[in-house]
C-alpha cells in the first residue's frame, strides 16, 4: 500500500485517505482490504489474489486493484502494467462469455 495512505476500517471494508491529494477512496469489502494490506507479501498480483479470493471473483478483484492503483492507493514492486493488463484481460473475457 502507498505510504501516503491512511486506512480506516469500516463495517463495509475501509476508507482510504490519501494525505497528499486528499482523495478518499472506499474499499467495499473486508476481503479487498485484506488483499490490499497483504499485497506486498506476494511476488505477483495473481499470487495474492489466488491466496485471498475465490476463483470466481478473481476478475472483479483485479479490476478493483487496477482502480486502486490508478487512484494511487496501492503501489507495487512489480510492473504496474501487471495489474492493468490482468484487469483488461478479465474484462475482455467477461464480455466474450
């Protein structure tokens, strides 16, 4: 997670506040909060998602991570394109189904 983010737990998930931009972002599930908090412990986004999220929800969580990355809530050691491309792939597969 970005060091400039404050995370406040809520019953629905959490509020993330960016201290520099003053942007407030809602994390809409406790599972997403747990994933974001542990993201840095894994070698890839896919590994983190596989550990924390059921397979049928992988696509929606990749999309959520891409949004959080875009909002500068999360930063990754791996190439940021990994998050974005995984979300785009899942989105394209969802439209084809």
